[in-house]
C-alpha cells in the first residue's frame, strides 16, 4: 500500500511555492532525478505527505530524499528531523538524507547512493522490455 499524499490545501500551496524557490542543491539534484534519468524511476519534488513536504519522493520505491542545509545542524532541527523520519518510516517510506554541500561537491556519489537504495528494495516495478532500453 502506498503512503497517502497529503491533500491539505495549505501544504500543497506551500509545496508549489517551494518548487519555484529551490535552493542550488535542490536544483542540482532535480537535474539528476527528473525525467526518469536515474534508473528509469520517477521522482516528484516537494511532495506533500503526512503533514510534511518531502524534498524528493519516488512513489515506486517509497523513497524520500532529503537535502539538509546548515539549519539542520541545530539540535532542535535534528530532533525535528528524527521525529519526521520516524513518522515516514512508520508509513513504509525509506528516508535518505544528504548535506547540501555533499551534493554540490559529489553529485555522482549522491546519485549512486540513491540508485543503490532503490535497487536494494528490489527490481524496477515496470522494467522496459529489452527492445526499449534507454541508452
């Protein structure tokens, strides 16, 4: 069963605004994940779920990817992140966190880690037939 998308109008409006005000790290990761570029998996950005807005979410893999800026080093923010992650894990979502700096310095390593996390959950739910493989 899929974790439900949060249909709270205020949260949806805020997610839409956040898509237009992306950080440099979010723009960089989106350029890697968009249009099924990573293993053919579709990602959504700023996806509302369970009262939160996930930076990136792959429905098929139930995988959330969160980018953490400097504000996440604060003790209160870390506690909030733990509670948030716990709630998402209870819904069956795997949460990966990366520091903004790591993504900007090592985008290939972050992309590989995301791909490995997806593949560790099993094969792609809709593999392409061999004659339609993407090149």
